[in-house]
C-alpha cells in the first residue's frame, strides 16, 4: 500500500520530511527521528549522499524504515552509479517494497567529504526519470523488454522555483514532467512571492503535486551559514534579524517554519520539511501551522491559489 501515492492522487495536502541515513553502523538516531514523524507525514525522504557526504545506503535505510511502518521516499542520485547500477538498484528497491523514488542528478563531489572521489554522472535527473518510466512500462534503458516483468514506482523530481533563470526553470520542469515525474519537491523556499509566480506561470497547468521546501532555521548564525553556502538560497535579512533578536531562536525558528507551512498551503499541494538532526521538532511545526495528524481527514486542495504578499 502506497499511502503517499494515494494521498497525492486524491489531492490531499501532502507532507514529507527528510532524514539522513547514519554515517556509521548505528541506526538509533535515524530511527528515533523518523519514528517521531509517524502519523504526521505521508512519507520520509531518505537522502542519497546529500551534499556528496558519504552515508549509509539509502536503500538499506529505506528498508529499515519500512520495517518500522514508516513509508520512505528513497532518493536516487546519478553522481555515484552508472545506468547499469542505477537500474539494478531500482529493480532491487522495487523488490524490497520501496515504491517512492526521488530522481536527482546529485551534488558535485567537491562539495562533500570525499573530494578526491571520481564522479560518474552517466545520467542526470531527466534521463534517470525516463529510465524509471521505461522500467514502469516493462522496458530497460535500451527500450528492450524486461523478461521478468515491470516495476511499479512512484517517481518524483526536484525543482528550484527560486532559480534565477526563469526560462531554464520552465524548460527543466517541463522536461521532467515529460520524462515521467509524478510529483515535485522543491529546494528551500525563502521567497513565497516567487513560489506564487512559479505556481501560476509554470506549474499549475501540469497538475503535478508540488511540495514546497521548508527549512527549520535554528538561529541567525544558521541562516547566515545557509546564505553563504547554499547556492540559489537567500534567507531574507528580516528573518535573520528576527532570529537574532529572539531570546529563544530555536522556538522562533519553529514559528517561522510554521508560518511558511501556512503560506505554502495557499499555493501548492504540500510541504517538504527539512530540520537537519531535529526532525523531532517537525510535529511542533505542524501543530503550530494548524496541520492535523494524518489519522484525521485531510481536505482536498480544491481552492484556487491566492496571492501571498509580504
């Protein structure tokens, strides 16, 4: 049973969150953080070498979560495996019960902790999406029939609504839809006017769920670090000042994230929450935003998006 796919198809407001596999053999912290999200998110993203940092295999981590009754979205990055390895891992993921896939190009090697490693990049996200579409139709990457049957994967892609190139953003988004992307999770959103324009001018006509990336800022220093080190993201100065003025910046960050969830709920079909080692705070963010646990009915998003100001 794929609850995330069912909710997406039904038009529910989608909630996902991100956890990183451990950098070592102890899975306790990952399980503790993911377990906090039970009943509050439709699925938990398991990262694949995010920022080119070596961690446990996302496939192994996804299976561990499945065994705990937590539905994963398993990320697949093209950086570390060629098309043979990627297809083999996709077939294996399907066999292990992993159905939700996020197809990514992958962060550059130089950004991570193994700068002397050799990148592969045999594929990038659009071509990986096409291969997954092929596998879903019983074909391999060479358009040859799979003798042992098709897979059934619910595949998504990343999108950056704050990209400085609007034409490039639209072209890439359309390519990913054409290649088979069935949902989109966005990079960190700091400007909701820009998200509004992206939804109205590009995304809405394609009727694919878009989940806005919401990041828990823990302090002004944390926000400044993101501005310096995350390309394409600019946390507004008024947010940094608000965190700096607060006697309890983490609580202020929770409030800011909750406000952003409310803004996103007026514009798109979901949110993707990133709290980096504090996933246990995500239920507080959702409570403050007025998002009920998933055990209660979640309304369809039939209302038209509205303009967000300020």
